[in-house]
């Protein structure tokens, strides 16, 4: 029977199951295939903090959301249209993210008495009518998987591990996707174990066939390719992108990259990624703690490496004193903070934007540090590169803020070419004539980098206040005042070296939505929808926060209202109010989750309607 | 090393001057209290460095916070006065990034064993080729006289007016327990001995841990006089010398023998024992090193001074370089365009 095909502009699917069910892999495969078929997309994994929580419990649920479309996609989706739930707990946890009238596909085997009890259901939601406002499809995936593999004599454990491919096969059918990409991947992954190649491939095909031949699904969907800029793409998440950005910067600067770090969620993947780049002479030093992470990096920087340290909120707190040291000794250093929910241990696997004030102000003394922020997963590449450029040119630590949402979220990335990357040309001082460690460049105010091993430049630096020019210890009141001001002026001058801010939307009007960091895609989507409705609204996204582009004040003055959505209680807004004396309005939510575009749209409407 | 570092630090251009100790004195006034034991350490280091024939521009002194940590300012080498406790971590990063440098750490009992204790144990287990001089004065000097992690139990100080209830660390045992490959002890008032030990530490490949008993004549005067002053020294100290029996006392009248695992003092005068009965020091024997180090706070035993252990083990930075070399020989030198184009890619026409 030929089934009906409906064409859709965009779809969001959430795969959910037990953390051992392979949902990340399933989502990843669906992503790669959709990307290869030309869709634009954005994805977000949702891991539990527990590594292997007891099977079947709600706190062991692992999810993966993909939003893909024939149009530009900027977020992983406010709500999902389709929820694939491998057991009762995953339905319970994820149902709230499903659209009304959305599709639920459940593995009925995951809804036995034990599963229901573990999930906290007193009766089966599949039978009690509670899902009546959704389209529910019940498939005994476990049984069908077993049947498909009946003649292979595989251990039950192995069979159980393939059932996610059944779900993937059904979704491939539903969205008219080819199985080729995943079959290719299966061969590469399991090539040495032909029985696993056969099993996974066969189960995926069985899922596809099941959807094709049974009457369970009456409709399939088509999502056409998106009008993406031609070129070569790969799918990349923010942590991978940040790692590549550092490698690229070191390469362009002709320096070795040194990473001093301590594992912390959700930043560890930057370390994992960099640890594989040994043939680029990348040295990754997994330290005993966060403090050793940054101080070893400072040591490496003293020796002439492009040095970086990576962490998340609590780790940044531990690095505080050493950041002050880096300010004082004026050595280049890149500090990447993949923000997570705080304070304290907080929500380790959830996202938040609440470290901005910590990054800008959180040190003893007058301790200015440039702070920049990435706005999308692939932008982490650009901004890690940029952080390196600024650090090397201005001989300063630089903090790059990303977050768990950007770090783990992924999107197609139009691959940059080496020749298109900006130049970074650090120089070491080699001339011993008249060398003074704290002599400054007239334009940048940065001091020179003189590394051990250079004849005649032997000198001492440290955390005690320096005498201007000579760098000798000095406690004189006027000198301290001068040095404090010089360090601040040096960071301020970076404003001369960064692009002016640009708004999306009209250059003046009723409302300007100002964001920073990972809220970019959500705000962009919301503002675009409001523009389509004819509202006078524009979007400014700040990538450089300290210092800010020189034209920010002028831009803010051109709108009646300034709205600042942040996943914190209002941090950028404090700075905007303080710097520009604007009566900005905040939109603040701190749930460990990204904004939904609709939340920003509602706020825009209410501000325009006079409700501030 | 990277292209840029190679250019700046051209290997063919290392200085080949014959140095004197004066060449290692910086132009900064030394600001330790008159009579401080730190002066002796500075003098012995400046005396030994010329003997090492190592280009001056490749020597770096790194310190944390405390009286001892002013050390780098007085050396005419590269120097880095870090933050409290972190000298070993700063030095680790520098040595890993630049294995061509000779990196020294000047630290104290507070800096190295209290706030920096964590970094200390980890640098020792990694065996990064650093030379650590731990100035032990059993007191906090720079903060004006609180008890330190090596102060004796019951110590009366400003912060322990009725006596400290802390048990002190035995630095040598801590270093051995952390997997140290070179662990030694010396005395500020025995310049010749200190010179020997400092030289051996510099020559050792791997982390060298040298505890130096250093008198703080302001806040803890005489803490080590029993071990350093003529009247008591010979009866109170046993010098460890590789391959030699453990003899001490005035006229060498006493020795140490092993009774099971326990060292005991025997008389060489009363005819009961001869040097043949005595424990022979072997600085390659890590079990023996523990036994000797544990004599430290034993009131029955003389204080062991010298090299407890000197063994060879791979260095962290060398192993890392090997992994890099092997990756380059297997995969070729990293090419950025190849890297950026890696992973699962697709083309949009």
C-alpha cells in the first residue's frame, strides 16, 4: 500500500531511553544522516548526571533532541514533535517537552509492571487514556528485535543492545532517509566483529520494514534540504569546536599548545579532544586539581607556549587567585569556562549563564580580564581562536565563556580553510639591549614576551606589584596607582581591535533584544518571528563583553526598550545599566534549561504592550 | 619545540661562559632578616651552579609565597615568584612545555607542605625533572610566627598559645611515600654537605626533593641547633653515605644496625659490635629509605641527614615527548587543513 507523504519545513525529534539504551548514538546517527541529506539542524543531548543509574529509573533517562529542517535552524527546538520513548521512565521525564498532538512512539516492552513502578506510574499511561491528546504508536521493539536476530545465536545481551537500531530504522522510514550512512558507520565501527555488523544492520532494516509494511504508521514525512551556503560541512559541538580553535590558533601563531586542566563536567570533552592531537605537538596535562591546571598553564606560557586551561563554574572559582597572577605577570593565557548550573556543584550536566559577573569581576584587587563569549556551537571555534589572538597580542589572560548547551549541542559547520584564518603573529623579545620586562608597546600597552633560554634577558616576574618598566618589586603608592591604571587601560584598548557590534533587524525601533552566549539561536528565532509579524524589533548579540564594542551605547540609544534575556538573575543587564544608564528590562529564567523562543516572543509582546 | 621558541632559543647560541658564583647574583638587595638560614642556601646554590656548566639563560627558579620564596629575586637567572603553594605546579607546566630548561623550585614547609602539599605529592609521583629545595624552618616566618605543618606537637606559638595539637609531617617520608626518586636532607649550617647534596640533586634526572633544615632566628631560633651545633651534632646526626656503614657519635663511637625492620643504636666502643655489624646505606633501596626516613622523629635515634634515595625512573615530560614523537611518526606532522576537514563531512552544492 502506498502511504501518504506530507512535506514539513522543520521537525524536532527527541530520542529517550535508559542511559544504557544507546539514545545518544541513535540521535547522532539520525543527525549525521539528516546533515548529509542537506537539512540544517541543531541538536542537544540531555544526559543524566549519574553514569549508570539503576535501569528503568527516571534519573537514569538519557535523551537526545534533534531539530532539523528545510529552512535555517537556530535552536534544538522549543518542543519536540516526536518522542521516541524506550521505557516508561523516559516517557515520564520527556512528555513535558512534547507538543500537543505530537507523536509518541513507545517500546511496549519498556512498560511492564516493574518499569511502570520504577517510573512512578500507578497504572500504565499507555492504557489509562492520559495520552489521548497525543498520537500514540505502540511497538514491541524488544520482541521484534529478538525475532529479527533469532537465527544468529547471539547472546541476549548483544541482542538487547541493538534495539535502538530498530527505533532508528523506523524513524529513517518515517522521514524518508537513507540507511546507507548508518550502514557505512556500522561497518567502520564494528568491522572487526562481522556478527555485530550483521545484527545492527539487520535490526535497523527490520525497523524500516516494519514501518513500511504494517499498518501502524499511515503517514511518512519529507523534510527537504535547506538552502545552506555551498561548501564542505561537518557536524560539530561546542567543545570540539573550542578544541579545534585552540589548535588552529597555536598553529597560526607558530607556537605549541599547552593545556593544563582538571576534568569537570561539561568541559572535559575539550581535554579529550585535545589529547588526540599529539601530532600537532599539543601537550595536555591532566593535573591534580583546578589550581594546578591554571598555574601549570601559566608556567608553560612563561616558557613560550600558547597556554590554555579549561573548566566549568566551580573550577573557575578555584582558579581565581591564579587568574590574578596572570593579570599581574602579564602573560598570555586562554581560560575557557563551559558554564553549568550553580552555585557550588549545582547542576553539573545542565546549562546556565550565571558566571558572567564572576568572569569579569570575581578576583581580588583591580584585576581586569578580557571576557568574550561564544554564541553557537561552531562559534566556539571562532571565539577560542579569538581568545588566543587577544591573549597573545595583549599579553593577558582572556576568559572565553561557553556553556553546557553550546558545549554539548551541535550544528553543521561550514569548514574554514587555513588560508582564511586571521593571522596571529606573536614575537619573542631576543635583543638584550635596554631590555625592561615591563616596558610597554605604545599602541597595545602590552609588555614584551621574553622566554627562558634567551641569552641576556634573564629577569624575574611574580605576583608582587611591579615597578613601571623595570618590573622590580615596588610598593610605592604612585607606582601602584599607575600600574593599576595601566593594566586597566591595556584591556580597554582591546576595544580598538574588535569588530563593531551589529544588530539583526532595523537599526532603530521599539525594542532591542540584547543577548550574549548560548541564547543566540533562541533570541534570533524569536526576533525573526516577531519581525515577520511586522513588529519593530531587533537583536544585538554581544560576543565581546569586556571590553565591549565601541558602538554598543549608541546602538542601545536607538530603541525605545532594551530587553535582556539571560539564564541567570540579570548579569549582563547590570553591566549595561551601569555602563550606559539604560533602563533595560530583564527576562530571567534559571532552570538549567535553554530559553524557548516562545518565552522570548511572549516577553517581547508584553513589553510592546506596555507591560514591563 | 615550536618554531617560534626554536628561533628565540637558538640551540647553537647557548652561552659557553665559565661562570663564577657572582654571575648568579642579581642586582636586587637581599631582604631576609640578618642571620637567617636562607642566606646559606642562597650562597651554596650560587656556589654550585658554576660547577654544573649549564647555560645561565636556561636556568629558571620558581617559588611560591613565604620567606624562602623570595629566592628567585636574588638569582640572576630567569625567575618566577608565583602564588602560595603553586610553585611546583607552575614549574611542572614550564618543564613540560620546555624540557630544555633546568628548573628549580624554592619553597618552604608552609608553601610546599601545607597550602601546596597537593601539588608536591603529585609532582613527586610524576617524576618531572625539577630540583625542589624545601626550606624547613618548622614555623611560618612571613606571617610572623604561627606553627607550620612541620612544627613539633605541643609547639607554642601565637596561634597555638597553649601548644599545637597538630602532628608534624616528616617531609622525607612524605616525599618517599609520594614516589619521589631523589629524597635528601641537609643542614643550613653545614655548607659543604649542602653543596654536595645540591649538586647531586641538580644532576638527578627526575624530581629531586631536598629538605633543608633552616634556622629562623626570629620566630623559631635554634630549632635545629641540636643537629647543627658542634657540641651536639655528632651525637645527634647520622650522615647517610652510599655504600658506607651508618656510623655516628664523637669519634665514630656509635653505629646503627637493623634489628628486623627496626634500626637500633649500638656501641662500637664496648666491644659488642663492630662496623661489620652495621647497616650499610644503599641509596638505591627504597625500602631502606623508608626505614631511615622514619628514624626522623624517633628520640632514640640520631637524625638521618643525606641522600635517602636516588633511583632512576622515567620522567613525565620525556614520556610525553615520546608520545608526541610517536604520534608524529605514525600520523605525520599535524596539518591544519586536514584537521579542519576531518570527521564526517558532507558537501552542499
